[in-house]
């Protein structure tokens, strides 16, 4: 038995607010569909392409003959029309069943992947601009993530950032960061509400200008950070080195408090991530960047005096 291929687009590819679907007119005009199928089958095929654009994942449709016939205009009063049998094969030309049980059209999936990657890149650029502006406003040096790191962390955006003078508050509780946080949320909201332009007006929608995202990054599943998650010894060693570079001595209790703060923050937001280690590293980098500009946010010292000393 021939195994079915993996889905042709990421499971979270959602283009329902993309009003325009790219149509390669020369490719369609010269296709076997246009050359060999009836006008009725061609029209049914186009309707299925359009319907798949607003399915999740985009570029796919359920493998349900009644749903397909209805979407193609061949079901009336709950019954499949007799004419559907004559056009079904042509309407479903080139659709492939994947191992998630859905049908995917390779060409529509290609366009959907490009549009989705363009959207993710735009969100990343917005987040980078937000962090850069925050650094300039507060004379800080929070790390601006690379595209690959940002994607592997679950594409975080609009999160609270530390500011100079934070006292006895975890980063997410800082009132001094409201302006920057609101700014990030506003930018994210505007981005979500602004559909990309059609093919003729925006090459970014088809990813013609930008390289494709790594397939391995898109494929990572996301999950909430467990309540009792702890950094590995490898992560602790990394933190020691980061602290040493900055001339900072961190006590273990501070690290534990910041780890707890990170988990609580993302749990309250309902955030899910593909790489929990990367989320922790970013949180601790931001904590180190704000260290020494005021009292330590935890406001506590280790009873044992144990510190991450080099």
C-alpha cells in the first residue's frame, strides 16, 4: 500500500483574512485542466481552489465528497446532483490526499506557503522594530532575535519588556513598560487587520523577494511551558557564560525566580512555543540586559549565598 505524503503546508497556515488568492494566469491558461476538461469541470475546479484558500490549513479541503460537491455547486437540498459524477474527476485534478486525511492542491499549497511565510516575516520585522525602538527609548540592549530563532520560539510578539528602574516586580508586572507594550500590541493589531495586497500590488505575498523559511522550523509542534519546567545543565552553563561576559554574578534564587516568572507570564497569556529552551534564553538575556539599572527584580538573596560564579 502506497503511503500518503505529509501535508503540503504547515498545520497552522491560516489565510482566512487574505481576501486575494494569487492566480498564475499563464500557468492556468496552458494547463492540462484548461486543455482537457469541460468548462463545467474547470469552473468547479476554480471554486474548489478558492474554497481551499480560506480553509485551515490553507490550500487544503476535507476529503468529503458531499462537502466537495456542495462547494463546487453540485449539491442541492442536501443531495448531490447527478451532474457531479461527470465533472468530479476534472474538478479534483491534481488534488493529493495527505496523511492528515485532507486533500491538498500542490499549486495552491505553493502559493499558500509563500503567503504564510511572507506574513511571518512581516510579523518578525514588526517585532524587531518594536524591540529596537524600546532599546533606543530606554537606552538598553535587549537582543533582537534572528528570523530562525524567532520562528523556533513560536513567533512571540507584543510581550512586556523590562525597563530601567524595575523594582520588586517581575518583568510582566512592570508599569513602566506599559507604553512600550501598548505600542507593540498596537503594531501587532494593525498588522493582523491589514490584509496583504493582491499579486499585482505586492510581491511579498508570494514570497518572490524573500527566501523560504526552513522547513524544520515550520514543522515543530508548539506547546505550553510545563508548570515545573526547569533549565537543563547545558542552559545553566550557557547562562553562566552570558553573565560572565556582562560582569554579572547571579544567585541561584534569582534564576529560579526568573524561571518561575517566565512560566507564570506565558501561562497567563496562553502562549505556546515550539522551543522552550529558546524562550528561556531570551527571557534571561533580557533580564541580564536590565541588570544593574536598579534593585534586582526578585528583591531576594540566596540563603546559601550560592551563585553562578566563574
